[in-house]
C-alpha cells in the first residue's frame, strides 16, 4: 500500500478556513479575492482572479493586526510590480 499522496485537491482538514466573506478588489485593472484565515487573525490569502494563471500570494501581519483596504491595495500593487509580464509569474 502506497503512502504517497494522490494528486488533486488537498484534504478538507488541511484547507484553510476563512473568517468572513471574501473581499473582492480591483487594482490597476486586476481583480483579487482576499480572505482572512479564521484561526490565524492577521493572515491573508490573495487570489489573483484575472491573472493568466491560478496564482496569488499571502501576507501574515505581526501580532495578528488587521489590514485596511488601502494596505490591501498597496500589497496588491507591490505583488503586481514583481510580475514578469511575459510569463505572468514572479520575476526570477
């Protein structure tokens, strides 16, 4: 019997749970869905909805502090500034 994981979605118990409904934000023409993790205040997942790939990024704030909408927008702009337009992925 193999102990190797099978491809596909992560098991339910390993997927993050989110605190509230997501925020959907458009920054410089790009759409992102933002979730705060339920069990980890101050930890956010940003999903790039309009990007060329299933891609995004995460942020963990010190001491579980909440992000403001302007801070979320700035984080998205910083992320987009690091994207290689030719590949749609972070620059090397």
